[in-house]
C-alpha cells in the first residue's frame, strides 16, 4: 500500500514530490535501508533522550498519547513520533511537545532525501529518519517512538538501548507481512525487545504469550507481563492498578471506551518499570484525564459534514481497521447508548483488510450501513462492500463520497464513520478539523 502526503506548504510539498519519485512506494520491511540512511546522517538514533518504544496491533497510538500526557504532566519535555498522519505530515513528528513546523519539516526532508538517492527508502523510512534527526538536535527529557508495522523489521527498531519497550493489544492484521496466526504476530512485535530493557505487555492468549516470552528470553529482556507482574482492573469507574511497587487508584481516561483504560494502564506500567523518569501518581492521573488522540471514538465538531445531518444527530469517527478494533467500538456503543438514536455506519475498507470481520460486530447494532471509497488508496469498491453488508443482514447502500452517504441519513441518528485512519483523515479535512 503506497503511502504519501500532501502539504499546503510549497517547500514541504516540493520535498514530498521528491520522495514520491525516489521511493518505490508501499510497505517495505527491513533494516538495511534505514540503517544505511541513518549512517549517512551521522547516526542520530545514538543521540536521543531516553526512548520509550511501543508496538502493538491496536492501542499503541493511544498508549503513546497517554505516555506523553503523563510525562508532560510531570514537567518533562517529550519528543514523539507516530503514524500515520491524518491530515498533515507534521502530525507524525512532535519536537519537545510541539508539532514540527513546515519550515523545519522542509529542511529535515531535504537533508534526508539528499542522502537517499541510491538507497530508495520507503515513505515511512524517510519519515523515521527525519524524526530521529530532529529529535537528536533538540534537547528533551524523553522520546516516544511508535512502531509503524510489526516490530522486528520496522524502521523504528534501530535504537540499540531504549529505556523501556511496550506492546499494546494484539490482533490479526498485516497478514502478508506478519503471518496468519496471532502467535506469529506476537513474535514479530516482541522482537523490539533489547537486552536488559524491560518489555512491558498486555495479557495475551497462551500461544501469543509464549512467543512474547521466547522473544524476551532470546533478547535477554525482562518480560513484565500483565497478569504476572502488573495488573489493572476497572472498579466503579476507576482504574485500580497494582504491581510490585504498590497499588494506585487512577481515573478513567477522557478518551471513550473501556479499552482506553487498558492502554492507559500499559502506559502506567511502562513508566513504573523504568528508573530514569520519575512520574508521580498525581501526574499519571492528570495525564490520563488530559490525553487526547484523534479519530479514536471522537465526536466531530460543528462543520460542513455535521451540518448535513438531520437536527439531533451526532457524527462520530473511529480509525479502527480490523476485527478487534471493531469489537471494541461496538462494545462501547452497546454499553453507553442511553437514547433511542439509531446507529448508522459509514464504512470503508482497504483491500488488505477483512471487511466481513469488521462488520460482524455491528450486527444487531447498526440500523443501516452506507459504504464509501477511500480517496487515493487501494480500497474495496463501495458496491462490493454494500453487497457484503447486505449478505450479513444489514440495510446497505454503496456511495461515491462520504457526503453522498451522509445525505442518505433521513432521520436523527448517531452516525459512525469507521474502517480506516486514511478515511478519518479525509473526513477531518472535509469537516474543517485539523488535528494538532
């Protein structure tokens, strides 16, 4: 799947155009190109502040957001690299708490691309190199790196000695790269483990847990697994966390969904199992309450798209793109809907995803499904998705645009746009909401 970006800055767009011509596009795993590129740039990965490295199928981005919020609440300056961006490339790189500016980004991309001519790096490899270069030149107290795809061969896996590593929720995704079994996927993601560096994880099925344990042992990394060395439970609307350091009672996150309590707890566990950055429980609680992460069960503000819906409607978006994310979203909506608003799903899917598995959790919940394409990406035809939805028992229609799909909502409803972070970015732009 070819990745790309557009920018309103002419200087940035010039470099993005260079990247599009230079890179063959698509996902390309392997460390040879990124290592060669970083060597030419003076190995910026060796000059970073303490690194917190996070992998996972679902929840790793939210875990990064919780880590950043907690660390900043404790008074630290934090770099952060995440992917993908929703509207602007700048969203991927946060330097000491602030999004990279267009001027900074143009200069970083120019420098990286000038060193890349015979390497043919991927889009993600160039983004990673630009982020590491920026982080190496600006003082900060911590650096959060989100794995892009997998872990073992991901471009972020070039830091020899991070402070702590974490793995969020696991699910079946990217089968062509990571394997068809959850245990295979677990092994790929656990390969970010480094000798002597704590590997903090969620609780997994026995086959997946066995692979995580095996990878940790091979690397010489202490495995800090949920259920063994730390635990977290929801009791009467609070997170009750415990580990060998003691027990904490923490608030529920402002991010909707019970699964966000799991992500916040993983962030707490990562911070509690390192000894460089001191984060008091009060800062953890403040970070959990203040953390934001766009396109995760987010209610859209007033704008051109929300204005298209009948009065009394709500427009929500979630960038989930696999079966486990769909189950989490559907579970949240079942538990929290206290009114009679019907749920209408506006849905899209890349060709690499399993739309049947993503739609099944909404059976008996969504009153109708309107399918749409994802502009500029290799996606499943809306008509084919609508036929699949009809086979599953939904009232469904295929549409050429999100606007056309919204126009089919004839009565007040809770409308959820779901199926892809790329679709989420398209929707944010159309509604005039630019994540910052």
